[in-house]
């Protein structure tokens, strides 16, 4: 599964073309969507589980997040959302399993809002 062009454009617009880690401004083509709970752990491409980072999964800040997940857990996204760059854990059947209780609440709230809105 990949990020939809609509979600990517929405996240970049909200971030004002600023990387969530280094806070430098980039052209849209140099920005990518990084998931807080990675796809390999069940993390979906959604607004609540994503942030914008420069580079891609191997270069730039996005590459750094992928290569240094433990260090990324200790850093907070610089966009003002207050979410960590990475969270250790996984999402299975809509439930977050991990040590970060605050993020468990974020996942639960986002899933409840999606259900209320008729999403899946």
C-alpha cells in the first residue's frame, strides 16, 4: 500500500513544505510521507500516523528515521503536532500494541473518529 497523492498533498500543505525533523523548507518533490508506526508493523498511511520528512526512505531525514528507529522514538515531530517521529509497537486489528500509552490514545481516538464518520 502506498500513500495516496491526496493525503501526501494535504500533509505537505499542512506542514508548509517544512520537514518534520530538520524544519527546513523543501520543494514538494523532495518531501515524503513517513509513518510513525511503520507499515511493517501495521501502520497505515493516515493523517494521524504520518508526518512529512525530507528525502525518502534511504536519504535525508526520512532515511535517518528509517535507519535510526530507536533514536527517532526520542524525537518529536517539529511541525507542532507533538507526535514522535517513530513509535515502537504495532497496530493489529485497529489496536495499538506498544509501550507508548500516549500514542495508544491517539490511535484509539483516530479509529473512533473514522468509525463515527463512516470510514473503515
